[in-house]
């Protein structure tokens, strides 16, 4: 049995794999005003389409739909099978509120009630 596949079949399988990743991913990366779909995300990096996305570098934001996940400092890693992979130099989780600069007691009141 031969393990050789013709180039046309390899190309169509690669295109189908990328189409499947594109269809299932909700993640996107934003740099400035530009936004691009993320194909895969792992602990220390992510990948985007190599042919569609221009080279990325520096500070980017990662989103899941409209929810801001991370602010990342990235560097290009490698291109493989139509995917451009990037690694995180720094990956900071985004918070939906400002950090407190004081200790809040767990039993502190949430609001003040008027004296009526």
C-alpha cells in the first residue's frame, strides 16, 4: 500500500481543514482597527490564516465574540500548512473592571441606604 497522495488531493484536504477551523472558531485578534479570525488558540500562542492575514507583530487584543480575553505581546513563530503561528511574549488577561487599590472587606456593605 502506498502512502503517497497527489498534490491536488493534499491541497484540497488542507483547504477543507482550514475551512473547518474558520467555521468553528469564534476567536479573533485585533491590531489597531484591523480584525482577523483566529483558527486555533493554545496556552502559549495562536494561529491565523497565513494567506489572508498580513504579518502581525507587537501588541494585539484577543476576543471571543465580543468578550475581551487577553492583551498580548506576540512574535511570529512559523508558517505551516496555510497557518501562521504566533507565540506570546506576554499574555495578560483582560478584566471587565478596574483593579482595586485598597482592601475590600468581604462583609462590607454594597451600597449606602438613606436615613428615612
